[in-house]
C-alpha cells in the first residue's frame, strides 16, 4: 500500500496597509478549505499588524486550498472578514522555503467551496420504435464527502443535475438530506443527448459542447439557499462503458471576480510544504540498513549519513529525517558520538567546543527538540506562564526604560525571574530524558579526552547545549516550543530576551560554580539511568492540553441539540477531565483509559469526532477541526501507552438504537470489530514513521544527485593524485578523509537510489494509467 504524507510549516509574519483605513484590531486564521485549523493572537490598534507566529502540523485529510483570512475583531458584532489569501494545493511547492508577499483578495461566497462528489456516468444507445438510434446519458449521483459546515452546523445539502448546451438547459434535483456533511443520495437521472444518428454537421458540433453539471446547495428553508460547489463534465469525454469517479467541487467560474477594485492590503507568509509518496517498507530496506550502519563506518565521514549532510545545501534538510530515523532504530547516540569526535578534531581551543553549526551540534539540537518537548513543559511552562500572565517591568537599558520606571526595581524583578528560571533548570535534572543524558554523557567524555588538561571542558561541552541551545532558546520564543499559545507582546518579549541572555551567560563555565553544574549533570545521569518515567510521574503534574470542545451526554437519548454540550477539557499527566465551571464534573484517571480512537462521522453526522474507552460507556467528543482532533488523539495515546489493560479491538461507530452501527452487533459490551490503530508497545515514547523518514532521505539524495557525482569524481581524483592542493577545487568544501571508503559508500548510495527511482516510476505509471477523468 502506498502512503501519501503531507506536512506544512507556516510562519505568519505580518500584514500591511489593511482596510478599513483606521486603526483596528486584527487577527488571522489558517484554513484547510473552509475549515479553520489555527488562529493567531489579536493585534490591537494597527493597520500593519505583526503576527510573528509559527505553525507546524501534519495534514490529516485531503484538501484543495490552503487559505488565510484576515479578520477585523469586533466586541459586540460578528468579526468582519477583510480579505483572504488562498493557495491551491498544487501551487504550494512554488512558494515553499521562502518569504512571499500575497495580495489580499476579496471574499466571495461563490468561491468558498470544499468537498467532493461521487458520480457514475454512462452513455446508452437506444433503438426507438421507428428504428432510429438515440443516445441517453445516465447519471447516478451516489454521495458527497466533506461538505462545509454552515454557521457551525452540518448542512442540509441537495444537488441539482443539469445538461447544459446551446439553447438547452435540462435540470433535475435530488432530495434534501438533513444535517450531514457526507450525504448519501443514490439517485439516478436520465437525459437524452442525441435524437438520432442522422443529424447534421452543425448538430454534431452542438452535441460536442454539451456540458453535464452538478451543483451542490444547502437548503435554506426560510432563507436563501447557499451555494456549496459545482463540477462540470463535457459530454464528449464519455464513452459507452460505465464510468465512475470522485470529483472535487469547484467554485463558480465568476466566483473570484468582484466589483471591488480597492487594495485590501497584503500578507507576508513563509510556507514550507512537503508531500511524500511512501512505498511499502520492503522497498527501503537497503537504504535504511546503509544509513543505520553509519556509526560503524571508519572514518565516519565515509558513511552514508555523513555524506547526506555534505551534499545538502542546508544541513537542516538532512538532519531532521536523519535524526528521526536513527532515533527510531536506537542508533542516534553512537552516531552523534562519532560525528562529535570528528568535530572535536578541528577544535583548537576548549572554550569553543561545540559552539559552531556542525553536523554534530545540529543533530543534538534536533534530538533535544524531539525528545525534550515534555521536559521543557515540566521545567519552564509554570514560570513562563507567570512571566507572561503577570508581567513585571524588567527593562534595565536607560535608553529604553519607560518614564516613571525605576531601574533598581526593574533590576530586582529581572534578578527574581532569572533566579527562578535558573533554579527550575537545575532542579529539573532528575526529569531530564534518558536519551538526552546518554548523549550528554558521551559528549562530556569526548571533550575531556580531547582536552585532558582542562578540568572544566567536560561541563562547558554540555552546558553549550543545555543552556545556550535548549533552555535559553525556549525562554526567548516560548510559542515555538508550545509553552505558550501565541507570540508574546513586545514588552513581555523584551523581558524574555533579557532572561534568555542571562541564562546564556550563566550557562557559560565562567559564570557558574562547579557544584551547580555537577548537580545538574551528575544527578541527572545517576538517577535517570534507573527510571526517568517513575520520577517524572511522581514529581510532576503537567497540563498537556486545554481546549473547549463538545461532548455527547452519556446515557441520554439521541434527541435534540442538548445531546451535545460545550465543555472545557483538560488533559494532565494523571487524568482527563471536563469542566462546566471551575470544578471538574467528570474525571477519568489516565490509568483507566483503555483506548482512544476516531469515531465514524455517520454515528452522529458530525465531523472531527473521537472516542475515549474507559470501562464505562465510551465518551464521545467533537473537536473544533481535524488538526485539533489529531492533536488530542496523539496526546491521549502518548500518556496511556503504558496502561496494562489497553484494548486491541474497538468499535469505530457508536452503539445506538440497540446495535453497533459498524458491525450491527446487538450486545453493547461485545468485543470490538476493528483493530485499535494506536495499539503500540508500551515502551515506545515517540511516534516516528521510519519509512517516511527514509523516503525523505531518498528524495534529498535524488535532488542532490549532481553533488553526489561531483563527490565521486573528487574521490577518484584524490585516489589518483596524492600531491598537495595548490588551488581551490570543486570538492574543497567536502570532508574526504578516506577517498576509497567514501567512493565505496557513494557507489552503494547511487545503486540504491537508481532502484528506488525505478520503483517510484512504476508507481507513477500505474497511477497515471488507472486515473480517470475527474478522479482525485
């Protein structure tokens, strides 16, 4: 089975020259089609708001458009949409990896569409009573999927089916389906296309431009019907064979045209979009094994992993999939140790150890981001929340200080914050993840071995990562590390910058006593080798997620709107609760959760639903969007992995009216009919798709094939000519310690890439040959 994986990294920078031309409060939403998945903070009193927010998310469903809407915030009335930027999925690659200014476009309801329709079409030849041959178009409209919500509720859709041509417009209509975004129509319509074989040349031309059209509408009852999208199919592409396909709904042709000609302003975005076609696991065996053996290759510069970093223009492109792959297969620590040793060979002074952007430092940086997310929240989130929610003035620069502020008081405030942050970092040693401790342990010993006469280097080698590259960076940009939901305001950002600089200074060996560093490094190593998870659970109660969502009332009948109620949900490391006011009205201990799975939309005709199985009746919850639903499922699965009684099977639909909708079983406590998707080993801490990461590495090798060939030529030149290099050459930037070993690895890489190219080409040809007109 071929997997398609899509990831988007967004940086919403700023907007300028927005209308109306007066100071207003603006915010920006990020939408997949018409579904809002993220929202920035409100920027008050500005015509050129700076948002400065980053969003990274995996796309959990198919989509046509990535859209950004600028809103004018209103207190008493509905927020006003100023304009939008919409980018087609096919065009995202044009803008990826660079900043672009986009002009805001006017918002037209006829262009706001999403979803798809499933049709079966056929042209029949019929012989009439008088012997003439006629053609008949048979249209079977089966179903639609993913129609938008109307005013936050499922729509009441119906379809009009038309045959349109010169002087002809035959139209028929389906029944209205109530309260569903995935209507099942299953209705068939018949249209006469030609009346006989003996028609004129002009009539044939008319038949060639006949258009079959389906329009989707929301039934407005007492108000005007709302357009949901349309598809058009030229009759001439149809044949006598039966033909069915999914068609993506499109906006009306004049949907983007507007009488407004005013400049609505512009929005600056930095978009990174990746889409991977992941083949079955067995195709990646050779490349995966070659990469996993990298730490055993001598010298390390001749390994496949190191060569990948050499040929990529930006090392970060190589580091992310490489670290995740090695982490997944428990090969990261020996590889980091090997590249760090190579890095230390070129380091001449002890005070510059691991201060550059080498492969070793970037691998450790990325490892800390992946493994240390939880650790950061445990350590810094409470104090960061205090700084952001109850800020004290900390400006100590005489030029920047506000009138009326006292420098001495500000200095005391800053000292208080720095002392609190630093104490939390030192105390957090016992919660530091085991993998981070193992990497730091290796780096300490390598640094001490390289500079045996410097007793401080073993501490400064690690503090350069822990303080300078981990905690200090998280303090200055807490929103990037999910410690805060939004970018802090200007004054708070300045306070965090000052605290971060102080932490960096304290993290340098010259500012710290040996005892404090020893407290952090030695205690963390000693305790965590035993069991980090036990200490984590005992000492820390961490708020993982908080959000407002909808829950189905447990034990109530399926009647009326009261069936689903809005509640405030909270997930901690110990329990899952929902609240009506301050006190929780329902609590599930984490240890009692048996499974967390998606719920089929047809259960309640609602999107983005998931279920928590916990011994009693399942708790059914509706998230606000598809990304949020995936986030909750992932977080709940992560904290319940070690539960001993996890289920292996579950029911994907609800138990209603005396039976399970999925398997029709009539006993409510019967065993599930589908295997649990999150049934993973309890010791797995991080979800990583090894095949997907290998596919990313394959793509990087493919893109940089010309550099691989240059490196291969360089190895051949070095092997033949061993004299001194007088002039800079094409391969002077490559690290080649052993030309023979490097050449051998390069040969293996190119052979493997050629085989994978063939597999991808076969898949592309197969997909192209099986594609139908109108299919996705």
